[in-house]
């Protein structure tokens, strides 16, 4: 269970990115975060694993407050939380399998990881993760030789190497065309349903939210303005989330 309580983030320039946000994610749920660009979606996800430090509030992971734990405990918590980025966050000049193995850095001897030395079973697991996302055979390709959709699959395989209990997916399909977007979302869906991994995924398009999420929360100017089933987002709620001039698609 992940519980976010009264989470607030104010940046140094005075921008209030999150304003007293509270919600919880039961184990195994697929939760979408929606809202306009700049509404606080990315800040929310990055506060959960403390890539961004919250200003106020608590983030409880099975009863432990992520906001206040020491660095050693934070590293152990981050092992259980996989992150999938909008722009993939791969080392472009490295091989695909090296990028996937980076997901084991929290478990590996630091001296060996610096020279890309990993245990044989980690390499076997990396190949299995690549097979799962449909990229077996690409392990020795450079990351920047792959298409955008393939690079995002590498990012998901890297997250799977952590054996996560929660995946934070920050706009994972924003830079992909609709066909590729669905292929990525189906992989995340299978991880959620087959592996019972909780997924917190920020999305722009409501058609994807309706298709893949069992629940959605919406942010507007850093405030939580909706929490419920996607089917409950009627025209009035849509305007409240996206503004009076927004046109509904999907």
C-alpha cells in the first residue's frame, strides 16, 4: 500500500507544483494520473521515489515514510520501485543489455558495476526481460540504434530487473504514435495483471486511461481535483480538469 498524505512541493522560484495532495494506491492497482502539462504529474511521481524532495507531507510505503528515511533505507526502498521515463533515460552509446542490467545496480557490488560486470544469473534475467518486451535478439545493439518504441521497451525491461512492487511510469507514451503507445501500455498492463505489480502512470490521452486504468486521479495547478473510475469523467469533470476551452478526444 502506497499512501500520499498532504503532499506539497514548492520550487525555489516559488512555483507551487503540488498543493496538499492526498490519495492511496492499494497493492496491485493500475492508477492513471491525468492533467494538463504543468499540472504536477511528473513532480508527483518523482516525489514518490524522492528524485525530487517534497516540501511538506508524507509518502508512506507499507507504513514507512519515504520522505524522512535515511539514504541507506531510501536505496532499499528504491529497489522496489521501478521508474519508466518519457524520454527513456538510456545510455545511448551502450548496448541494450547493459542498459537493462542497470536495473540491478541497487543489488550489485558497486565496484563490479562500475566496469559493467554482472553475475551470470543477472545476465540471464536481463535476456528474459528483453524476451518479455519483445526485444530478444537486440541485446547487443546500441540503444540509439533502436526506434523510440523499442527504446521504451528497454526502459521497461530495465525497470523489471528490479523485481519491483511498484512501477512509476512518467508519460511513457507521450513521444510515441498511437499504435506504439498501445503496445507499450499493453506491456505495462501485463506487468500489472500477471505480476501483480502496482502501476502509477501519468497520461495525456483519455482513451488510454479508459482502456488501461482501473482508477484515475487528476491534477490541476498542483491540486487533486478528481479521484475515481475513469468512466466517471463526464464532460463537466473534463472541463474542470482540462479547462473550459479543452476539446475532449477519446
